């Protein structure tokens, strides 16, 4: 029997077709329509935030958040070295300078001690990233931010549904930013969200993403705005996906539990760990192999068996635009990058698929890392 295993494919079905059809029938498929407001309200209510504003990507969500906080030329923003490039790029868009902090070797998240070492008189904000859905140590990050009067903009792109201290990620700093790209836990096809508790600030963000169009006049713009709006048809897809969020999170957490139980006797791998009081959304379950050579052989073997994997994000100091950035480097980001692998996490997979991945992993290691 042929088996198709999905790395991060979206889980789309009949409910999504119904919502999309409703949006099409309404005639509102662009950036005006009831689905946009409803999707924003549902996100704010779920996260226990005062307001949410949808955007056309997670990247634009971070950019507009930095812009709203007045961050620009001459300012520094601390970001983790180990993250997707979309964390650093908006800092560049804003005209500010990214300063890279190393990550914790156990959780893979931005290391508070490195953050504090990176602070200068130019520092204006910290962007903690809840990597692969795993919450950062937000108590320590917020403590540092308060000490140095810094903003905290959470990159919660991968962590919808994750909890830290009983509260949802994305609602633990000044502003939180999410992504609904096709590979995220829920998707709008492409889109994002900014959430926050300062209603006035959030209303201004809503104004800015609509080209700063002044409602007092028919077409009048009193500020430089952005075309960062989510479409009604995307929001309709998001509403259908939101109905399934609890089930998706349950399944991802089940998969993580199966991976850990089935592979518990393998001393050659380590799982990404959580902080006390945190509960990951497990966008991906990720492991560390012994070294880079073993990681390459493991990915090769899994590919031969029809199992897709992904290497851990390349530390952003490796990319030309970031090579000259200040980096508080303890070696952890590169250690994780060399050894780390993301295992299949799509909710389109079944339990048998995850167990097949586990049996293939065990076969590989029990054979002494020899490829076919």
C-alpha cells in the first residue's frame, strides 16, 4: 500500500469550501467584507487580547508593529539568530539595525542572558520568537524589557495556541504577530495578524494598513500608509480553519507525544525542550542528531522511505545582509542548525503515519546510521 506523509501541508476540506463559497456569493472577495472583521474578533477573543488587526502576511504584521512603535533609523532591535528570515527583514524595512542574540541549547529560543548582553543605549525593542511553536521564557524577557524600557514584539508566527504561564503566546508583550501562511497550524492561504491591548494603538495600525485612508474624506491620506490588508476571501478561509483549531492542536500534541514515547530509548537524539509552565503548539516536533553528518544521513534515509523532513532554520547571520550584525554568539544557534531536523507535523497525517516515521528512525539508528 502506498503511503503519503506530509511535512506541513494544510488541512483543507468541505467546511473551507462552504466558507469560501459564502464569501464569493457575497460579492466581497477583496479587502472589504464581514469575514475580515469576524476573523479579527475571533482571534482577539481566543487570545484574550483587546483587539486584533489582520494583515496580508506575518512579515507585514511585524513591520507594521515596529512602525507603530516608532522604531526606525538609528534604533536597534534584538532578535534571535535562530529564526526564519522574516523576523529580521522587517527590522531592516523599518530602517533599524538587527542585533542578534543566541538561543538556549535546550529550548532553541532566544536566551535572556544573551538578550541583556545585547542591550545598548540604541536598543528599542526585543522580538522573541516562539520557535516551532515552543514558547520563550517570557517572564525573563519582559523583565529585561522593563529594566531597559524596551518594547516586546512577539513573533508568534508558529505558535498559535501555545501557552506560557496559562496565557497565550502573542498576548504576552506589547504587540504580538502571527502568520497564517499555508504551512501554519491554521491558514488563510497567506496572511497574518497583529494583536494588542492598547486599543488606540491597534486602531492606528488598522488605519495604516489601509493606505492610511482618512474616513473623514472620500479619498484622503494624512499619513504614509501601507497596503497590508487581508482579503475577505482569505478571512473566510481563516474562519473555517479557526473552527478546527482545537482539533489541529490536539492532533499536533498527540503526534509529539507519540514521537517522544516511540523514540524514548534512542540516546542518539534529543527533542526540543519546553520551559516550566509552557505548553508548545508543536507546529513541528524537532530533534537534534549527534552531529551534522548523522543529520544528513538521517534525512537521506527518511527521504528514501518517502518521509519528508526539513532542516532547522539557517541562523540569519549566515545571510549576506546580516553578516555584519552584532551577534552575541555562544555557538548554540549553529550547533542546533547543524544537527536539527523537523519531523512531519501536518494534521493531514494519521497516527499510523507518525508511527511509521518513528519505526524508520529507529531502524536507521539501530543499524548504526548506515544508509541503504
